[in-house]
């Protein structure tokens, strides 16, 4: 539960001065300019908030109001009495104007904020929703260095610089998201409509976020508290042509004094999706795709988030309850031994038959942050209940009589998290220290077996020092130690003979108990050469403990079309990465380059064993292995704003890797790609249509011929997307309308990161999307 003992923080206002904290809507500090006004029109004095957004106002000059400004944010004026009502915390809203004199790309957009020596990206919620993707990971894939691993409609997970699964940590409101690491067909259970702004860290961030942040972090910030005392909200409607998707979301927010509430409800339903192909290859057979639609790929979602809290004199506390619920069909032609009859059209493209998956993810999160004697404290508590059901018609893999019921595989994961951190100001910097704890309990059920029951407890402690060497150069250095205690239960499979139990058992996995301890270190510097030039360098080490599915899985994973077997001898994985980033601006030109080199010791990956599986319904046996590996690559981004306001952005990304043991590439390496975007604002003075813009994206993805042993190469392709968005005023209400067409040319192509390319099924064809948002306030 949220710690309401913090709510008793006293409100002490000095008679001669008032303390301020300037923040953006994601609760990030802003070094804003503050102008003080008395009765006259001109300001009495000007202040600049420090790096933590703090400033102290003297009341000796009879100040009546202050005016706060910051580049990229709307100007805000508040009176002294209003400051007291806001508890000294002033939030600024991002500016909606496109000013030609403002840098096109900017240091923040190019390499991230000045608080991290790693290359980072920040995406606000509006930009996230403008991508019109029904998955959270899909809404991020146009960012340089970020890809999405997908399996059709509604299921995908993020990849950063060629790394995914347990090497990419997902943090939602200060709590590590658990569940999507079970396998490639287990998507990220987060709805873009219910999330806030997003920060992406590219590179090892184990120091702050802990194990699993080996390759990067996707940090999802909570929706900020309302700025004004009122009730407001919006209704959004979405539709897509390819899968005949329809969806809607309702968002409400309210504030009364220091108390506030937030709520979002999102529903979505789609049918079988269409591909530009009429046949595919599976298990050596060429099978039809009737009407170019994949049978039983329909799905639906029901998601919501409820949050309530209080603004403190020196911070904020809130409690958030969220639920992600998804039911999705599994392509009938990719499970078991499909037949032409089973692939025939059943007359209903929206029904969800067997096999199917039902995922429900509950989260209860408490976030409290406050300041005492200039020390910032953060306490995050969380509970997650992740329930996954894979249902199918009763069948066996040659191990006994036909079972009853339809639950093939049930996974139930409960996760408890407690994180605490404190940031102490120093004369020329700050010192941050924290402790993180997590307990997980996993059980299973159903007539199939893949992953045994296990319990895991992880704990880590860290410290990071940030120090200003000069006005332009800052240094950070830190260390961390993590420990884990993991207990995996043995699983014995009864042996049958002529459908009768023999009394003997086959050990699918042994008892496994381990308690590793591993340190991490990191250092970096930020050189702000001038207002138009920025250089970042980071050298970091990350660690990752082997997961239970890598240690002890042993069964047919239908989502990946193979028998997967764990390896109980796997050891802790470690990486060393050097990251160098540079950005430069020349008026309306911007250029940013980010490069990296990573060395991995005991890199864990899944590879074919060269032996046939003993279980019917599967061919090759795949096993988890461990070798040393090398990664290198980077991103480049160029932007230009022409005199007639045409914005041109060109970005490219490339990842190269190699298994240093056998000199072969590693599986699932994203191909090199180039994305060119054109955006043009339409100048008009209509009272009905305003703020309209047109945009086009051109993506060239190159062939990926550097593949692992027995991995299929993919050819290159060229895609064109079109979009248009703006405001429509009806009955004095401003409706936001977005229309886009993905894959305008209906190109047939294989996505190297999609599991469906394993059976030669291309990505969805042309897709027209429409989104309409209606304000309720």
C-alpha cells in the first residue's frame, strides 16, 4: 500500500522567501527562467532554477507574481497565493508551436537528456499514439536503434540494438515488468493508451535498473497529475482496415486541491489479418492461405488503469491499479500437423477458436517521492499477477492417454517488488544510492509441460556519483552488487505403456538451486561543448542471471514451432560496452551520431542441436547454449527544416554481431535500415480545419544474409507510409483526427524479426488506419 505516512509532511512557508520546484509533466526538473513582478509591468529580478529545477524567491520586494519560461514549453504565470496552493511545485506544459528558430533535432532529441551519459530517447504519449499501433512495442519501432519483434497482430516486444527478451528491461511506473520473457510469442502486456511518456536507454543500464538491463531499458513514466482543478478527459476511436480492427479508449482526470485521480479504459477487437500471399511452407508441406487471411489470428483486449494520489508540499504519492487483458487466436496452420481441411474458411473472421492464448496481467503499484533537506527520496512498491493460458483441443505428445479439458499450458507468475533510492546534493554534483528487491513465484498447470515451478529472490544495492568537472563537462561513476537465490522444482513425467502407467517416471528437469552474486560498474562523461554541440561517452558493464526458461524448460513451444530444452549448467552473463555519441546543430540543420561496441562473456542463445526431438509433433530439438560474442554498430540521424517549413529527417541503423567461438553471426540480428521522413504543415485560416500536416515515410531495409547456422536469410524491401493529422472544430469542440496508410504499395516482404517468417508468411499488407479523439472537458 502507498505510504500515507508521507502525507503528513508539514507545509512551512517562510515569511521572507518561498521555495519552488519547476518540473515537466513527466516529473523531470527544468532549469527554467523565473521573472519576478511587483505592481509595475517590468520584472524586478530574474532567476534561473538549478539542475534540479529548484529556486528560492525572496518576498522583500513585494512580489505579486512570477513568470516562468523554458525553451520548448508554454510560458506560465502564477501569483504568490497560487504558488502556495500548488505546494511550490510548478509544472510546465510542452509548447504546441513549431518555432523556426528552435533547433530541429536538438540535443535532447538526438542523444537524450544531460542527466545520462548513454544515448537516450524520449517519446511523449501523443507521439506514441500517433503511430497508430495496437502494440506498445510497435509504436516504438520507428525510433533509431529500436525494433519490434512481432508475431502477427497484437503481440510484439521491443528490441534495442539487436538485443531483446531478458536483455531489455521494461520499467512501468518504477516497477520492472515481468512476464514477456517467457518466449517470443509472449508479448509486452502494456497498452499505449494507458501509459505515459516513454524514455529509452540504449546500452547497459544495470547500474540503476538492475539485472536484465544488459542491452537497454524502456522506461514508462506514469501519467502526470492534472495541472488544474477540474474534471477533464477524452474519448478516442480507432479503426484499421487490414484486420478490420475497431477500438476505443476513455480517459478521465480530475483534481481537487492537492488530491487527484486518473483513469483510462481501452477496448479493442480485430479479425484475422490479411497477408499478400496465398500459400506458406510448414513441416515440409506447402499449404494454402485461404483468401489471403491467416485463419484464427483474431483477437480482443480489455485494459484499464486507475490511479489516485496527493500532491505533497515536497513531492507526490499515488496508488495505481492496472489490468491488461488479451485473448488472441494462434494461427491454425502453425500448430501440430495442419491439413488443408483445417485451413478452410469457417465463415467468421472474428471468432477465436482453438488453439488460443488468454493473457491477464494485473499490477498494483505505489509511487512516492519527496524531498527533505534538499535530499530527494523515492519509494516504489509493486505487486504483479501475470496469468497466461494456452488452450487447445486435448492431445498428447506420446506420453499417455488423451487428457480432458482444453488447458494445454497454464503459467501463473506472482511478483513482489520494493525499490528505494535517495539522491543527495553535493557542492558540484550529487550522490544517488538505492536498494532494489524482487520476489517471484511461478506455478504451472495443463496437460503440456514447458516450464517448471520456481521461486526467485533478487536483491541489489548501488551508488552513483555525478560530478561537474567544469561548467561544460560532467562525470558520472558508479558501482552495484546484485544477488539472486533461485529454486527450480524437479518435474517428473509418468511413463505409460499401452495407456497404462508403469510406475516409472521420466525426469523432464532436475531440481536446480543456485545463489549467484555479481558486481556491475559504469562510468561516463558529458561534454556540452556549446549550445549547439554535445558529446557523450559511456563505458559500462552489465550482468544477467540465467532465467528459469533457459535453465529448465523442456517441451514443445507451439509459439515458436519447436521443442526447446534448457541447460542447467548456464552461468551468469556479462557485457562490457563502450558508447560514444555526438550531436551538432547548424541553424536549422541537425546531425547526431551514436556508436557502440559490446563484448559479451557467456552469451546465452537458443540453437538447433542437430538431433530430432523425442516428442511427436516437433522436428528438431533446440537447446540453450552459451558462448562469447561481439556486438558493434550504431545510429545516425540528420534533420533539416526548410524555409517553407518542410521538415526532413533521415535516420539509419546498423547492428553487427558474431559468435566468437564459431565465428558465425547470432540469430535474430536486425538488418540494416534507412528511414526518411517528410512532414509538411498546411497553412490555413479555416475555422473548421486547422493545424493540419502531411507526412510520408520511406523505409529501406536491406537483406540480412549474416545469419546463424540453420537460420533463414531474408531479402531486402522498400516500404512507403502516408499520414495526415490535424484538428477539426465541430460545435466548438476541437477533435484530433489522424489518418495513415501503412505499406502503401502492398509490398510482400518477410520481417527478419517476425516468428512467422520461419514458415515463409509475409507481413500484413496495406493497412488504412483512422483515429479520432474527442475532448470531454
